[in-house]
């Protein structure tokens, strides 16, 4: 009699990534909710006033994105109320997690994301499950 093994050899399931509020640990989003964007060209994409003195250093790698962008979700109260752009507050502790704008926003890497539901990485924890 032949026994079959349902688990495939060499394929480990990828760990599920969830994002939580740093303050109250409420789950805010999961990896499936993240909207990926192509990395921009860094400071060259920003207005003149936002640039620093290293304008002509084109060999410099753009900084890592300081935020993640997600799709609109039910916990985003200001979105549910019909606002065009507003702060995103945690449903549990009311901590500011980011902001949104239906017209779009510029990421710290220089890329334009439209529509933008931005969560600051400094305000959320990335958890592997």
C-alpha cells in the first residue's frame, strides 16, 4: 500500500506579515493590503525647497521608503465619512498612523502614489506570523 504525503518537499509557506499599531497593538493591515509602488528617483522628484545641498549627486541611492501604502479599509473612519484627504487614526487608541488623499501623495522615495493611503513605518510594527 502506498502512502502519500500532502506536504511538498522544499516549499515552506511564506510567513504572513501583519502590521500593528505600535501604541495599542491593534492589527491595522496585512501584506495582502499593501499597495506596491515603483521606487522613485529620490530628491530629484521633490520641490526645490525640500531638497538638500547634494542635488547633483546622481550616484546616491534614494532612501528607503519611510511609509507603506495600503488599500482603503473599513477601520479608516475618515475615509468612510467621505473625506478627500485626512489623517488616519487607529480605531483603538486614536494614535495618528498616517494620512490619505484620494488625489495621491508623494512617497519619501519620490514616487507618486494615487490614491494614497499612507501608514508611517515609525508608527506601526511589522509582525511575522
